[in-house]
């Protein structure tokens, strides 16, 4: 549906210039947010012709941030994806995500190891590990629980399902609604909901009407995280990647929190990285749909970290960690894992 806002586009080109995929691919391969969010929405079933193009969008929200007419470009791109999905035109990589959620309740297929929070410690803090944390990057939920436990009782409800954020990016809203209804029944009674994944947090806020917190927010605002003094004379040079959902849809205050926590950590020198908030390619379903695009975006981010003379690249997002590690060339670690490693341990 075209609204007055779309009609307000005056083709300034700001969204095209800001788009990381346009910068990477060129407009001959990716027509960019203006074409997809303003022009494509004017057509009905003809949007099917944009399938390959629109699935290169990483849903980084940068275009909406820079639009002087305040057109909700990211939301309009998701609307076109919904129309495409309704025509049974999901890419093969995206179809695997759907099949995994139908079979396992997770966006990725379970392996032998998975994160499990033992025991029921009451209903003070609900920790939602997310699919990638539970099944792929187990150090993230383990470190998160280690730090959260210093503040209060933490538990994860049995039977939780994928939040639905990956399906939203694919346009599968029927499954999104089903997952939401089932999860909300399990979330009742908790005083706070905390997650490691900015994508999950954004989805909870926008589509569950829940005021979920990122782990960094909860730790910082709880004022209970005390970095461990370092005995090293040489400081570790660290670059901080700013995940799109964390910096834009949740808020730049979380990045400020992360920077301050790192600055408090002895033995750490925070390096200034060019384009720290530029998308790494880990979101929007691009890793599954167009892995080559996602990889090149990750490689560009790694180059920025290396040019900043960093020894370690930190990323407070499991999707970003996963994609950045694909690029190689530098050690990549989740921020909360790093903070846990540098905090006092219980005797």
C-alpha cells in the first residue's frame, strides 16, 4: 500500500549513498532502498520480479535513519518481502530456516551441544538466549548467565521457541504470529526479560510489546559489573563493531554503555575503527540467501579493524560474530564473553 509518506520522496539519494549493499554491489546488482521501498510498493504481484534484489537488503535500518522525508524505508522493504513470500518465492537458504523452525522451533538445526540453564531459579529475570546462542555460540549464553547471576535470579523457560525475527525478514508473518503466541504464554510472571541478541530484542519490542533489555543494558544499569584488574603491561588493542539493531532500533545509548565498560577494563586500549556502525552483513537473512554478499560485507569490516591496528574485534551480537568469523583475518569475540573473562570470579 502506497502512503503519502512514499509520495513525499524527492529522490535526494541519501538512502542510496548510505546503503552498505549499494556501496558494495553497485546499483547494477542492487537497486537500493529507494527503488525497493518507494517504487516497488506501487506495484501488486509484479513485486515478484524484485525477489533476488530485495533479499540482498541486510535490514540495517540505515536508509530509514538518513531519509530527510522520514519515509519508513526498512518497514516498506519488509512489506515487499511479505508479498513475495505470499507468492511462495522464498530462496532455498531461507526455506531451510523455515523448515528448521517447523521441525525444531529454532532457526538453525540443533547439534550435539546446546546451552541449557539448569534448574528453576524463580521468575526474577527471564534470559532468552536466542537460536544462535543456544545452538552455535554457547559461550555467549554461558558468559551472560555468569554475569547476570551476580545481579539476581536467572532462568530460561522450558519450551521456548525462536522469537520469529528471522521469519519477519523473510516475510513469513503467519509463523511469526504463531511463535509469538506460544512464547508469550511462557514469558508471563517474569520481572525482566534479557537477551543477548539485538535482533531478538528488537522483535520483542516491536512485535511482542515487551520492554526487553539487552544484556549490556541490564549489566550497565544494574551497576554490578566490575572489570577485573589486569597484570599485563601491554594493552590489548580492541575494536568495537556496532551492530545495526543495537545502534539503531534499540538505541545508541547501548553502544555508549559498551564503550564505557570497555574503557573501565584494565589492559584494554579501545581503537577507533572507521565505519564502526556500518553493517557487517550478518542480518536480514542475507547470510542464508546471498552468503557471498554477507561475506564481502564482513571482510570490509575486518579490514577496518585491521586498519585501526586492532588485535581483537568485539561484536555484541551473535549474528555479527558468526558472520565476521567467516571473513577470518582477526579474532572475533562477543562483547559479553570478553567482559565475563575480565570480571572477578566467584570464590
